[in-house]
């Protein structure tokens, strides 16, 4: 059996919006916390502990579906380009539950 990895469950609220609490689970929660922590520097797939987040663009798309404003900046390199993602939405993180377990394949 593979080692279990703990993913966060993040409850957050958007100030100035009539909506209530929103929840980002698993990799989306992990991505949201990193976006908040990095601020204007933004994040790339290489910023994640434990190795690159190969599906980062999918996690960003899911966060955008939650009506979060996330900018994509293209950064060129020798083999093409990669995306740097910057969160522009204001939000208040209400709670973080780091006890959500998933079994890695």
C-alpha cells in the first residue's frame, strides 16, 4: 500500500459578496492556499512540495469555476513556456482542515 497523503479542505469567504462560505478540497485547496501565501509572486507547478503539480492548470480551472479571479502569465523558457498563476480575488480563509486523506495510486 502506498503512503497516504493529506490534502487540505479550505473554507473561505469572498468579502463584499452575498454568497456564503465556499469550499476547496484536495489539490484545489492546496493550490488555493499556495496562491494566497505567494500573493503577487504567483505560483508555478514547481512551487509544490513533493514534486511538481502536473495538473495545475486543471486545479486553476476548478478554482476559476468558483468565481475566483486568477491570472495566467506566460513565462518563456527553452522548450516553450509555462504558466504562472496569480490570484487577484480578495478572500478570507475561515478554516483549514489538513486531515483529509487520499491514497496515492
